[in-house]
C-alpha cells in the first residue's frame, strides 16, 4: 500500500456476521508518502482492513473510525474515495469475457479512460 494522504484507524472493530470479530479494536496511523505492508497469519484481518478502507463495508457507530487526512471516510462518496486508493488484490478477479470488458469494468467508460482500443 503506498499512501498519498495521512490515514488513521482509530479503535476499529468489525464483524462480518455479528458474532466473530474479524478486527478487534485496531488502531494505527500511516504517514503520507509512506509505503505500508500488512503482515499477519491467514485470517488475521489484512484483507478486512483493505475492504474497510475501500468502503466495501462501513463501520457501525461505536466500532471506531477510519480517517483520511482527518476526515471520516463514511462522509465521503465512494467515487472520490476509490479515486484516491489503488488496491491490487491477492486474488485477481477476471470476468469470463474479453480483455476490453475486464478493463472497462474498472475504468468505467473506455472512451473517457486512458485506454484506446
Ligand atoms: N466474507 C466473509 N464473511 C465472514 N467472515 C469472513 C469473511 N471474510 C473474512 N472473514 C473472516 O474474517 C477474519 C479475517 O479475514 P481476512 O480475510 O481479513 O484475513 P487475512 O489476514 O486477509 O487472511 P489471508 O492471509 O488468508 O488473506 C477471518 O476470521 C475470516 O474467516
Ligand atoms: Mg487476505
């Protein structure tokens, strides 16, 4: 993860199913301009941190906060957040279709994107 803006996870807890905690009161601060690696055993919660940063899930009230440059990410739009974050997942997802379709899915309209076919 290469960080362009200050990030802060503040006492973040998260559960997918309401019973088991995937994250339990995690806090860390990341400085702008730094590169970060999340390291831990399988199931430790690395991917969950990224899913929360990307707002695939939102934290419930009382389950901590994720701040980027001091701003709670729940208050920004998904579009602006995703413009600021690039993620390369460990398990790449490919649709059973053309390369154009797969790239277009990510970039939105190919005409507006950097791609020329
Ligand atoms: N979609 C899901 N539904 C329910 N539980 C989940 C889901 N995804 C992850 N978990 C659980 O949340 C916990 C954290 O999982 P996570 O995928 O964040 O771990 P990880 O550190 O990325 O592991 P790995 O190194 O295997 O990728 C684990 O206990 C996992 O079983
Ligand atoms: Mg993972």
